C-alpha cells in the first residue's frame, strides 16, 4: 500500500470523528510495518523522505498509539508499526494566561494539538541516549517531548518549594518539573 493510499484511507477515517478516532479500541486483523520514522525533533519521514505537508503529519498523528515500546499507525483495517526515535509528538510552545494560582498553561505541539496543563497530567521523563528528557503523557499511551526552549520557559516561570524542587502552577494545581 502506498503512502497516498494510506493518506486517502486516513482522511476518510478522520472525517468520521470530531476529535480523535478510538484507536485504542481497534484490533485490526492485518498487522505489518511501514517505513515511517519520526526523528528526535518530531519530523516525519517516509522511506527517508521528509513529510513536507503539515496537514499530512497531523492526519497520521491522530491515528498513533503506543504499545510497550512500539508505536503504530492504526486503522480499523490495519495496524502498522513505525519507528519513533524519541517521542512521536513534540511540544513547541507554551502560553501562560493569568497569574499565580489562577494561571493556566497551554501547550502547542508540532502536530498542532493543544494541551491544557491540568490534572491528571504530570511531567515525566523518557530515556534518550543516556539522558532523561522531560515530557507529558498524552493520548493513546504516548508522550509529548518538551522542546528544550519550552522547558527553559517553564523553568523561568517556576518557583521553588521548601525542598528546592521547581514547580509551576496551572489550573489551580501544582506541577513539579522533572530534574534534567
């Protein structure tokens, strides 16, 4: 199946759902793999060629799920393994609205998703080449990597508790930043 065939199939599936399709519920009988790779910076490649259309990346990202250490593009008809170097989604920006305990933090990803920092979300780390990189868990078992600039912005907004642990406030809740 070509990338164009998959795109047509994914477009049809995506149009059926307002937000994200229920990929965790789908158990397709056909399983395989496709030469799609997502690099450390969140850039997508098919057979070594970078995706040039953001809309195509956004479409494919809606059908991602993680099982164990593996990532898949899933449709009702098939489940295709892909290669993810670090995390499939990268948080590229943060906006703070309001002040103090009333502040709200909103993130935007490379797939144009909006994430509101509110419980039950909590910062985590993922291993990558001997480092622990900060991320947020998102849908379907996946994590969104915090771009270095976003982490620096959060560190600048952070306060320290009595034990010198850095935290930020959003939606009236305290979120501790992971130590690098």
